[in-house]
C-alpha cells in the first residue's frame, strides 16, 4: 500500500494483477492493470509507492520491472 499527498490509498493487488485507488475513507476511485507483460499490465505486482508529484511506481515482480504511472485522477 501507498498513500499520496491527498490521503488517497493505492493498493497493489497481486492476486488480480492490478492497482486499485481508494479515498482515505475507503471509497473506491479507480483501478488499472491486468495480467500480462505489456506496459500497464502486471504479473504479481507487490510493491507500490507514490512520489510528491503523484506519480505511482509499481513493482511488477514476475516481470522483473518497476512501472511508473502519471498521477491518477480516475481511470
């Protein structure tokens, strides 16, 4: 999990190969990703971080890479 400057919570969902975004209160806002190797796809995302600009970094463990995503309002 990671929290952005606004208090939104990002979750790396390794079972479903996606990232989810929630408000601090737990309201669902967005999700992206699916199983695969292409950009924006994941194979067991485990780690996640958000920088002060709102960029989201996802550790895509079985694809052996880190993916960077622009700030996410809603996807």
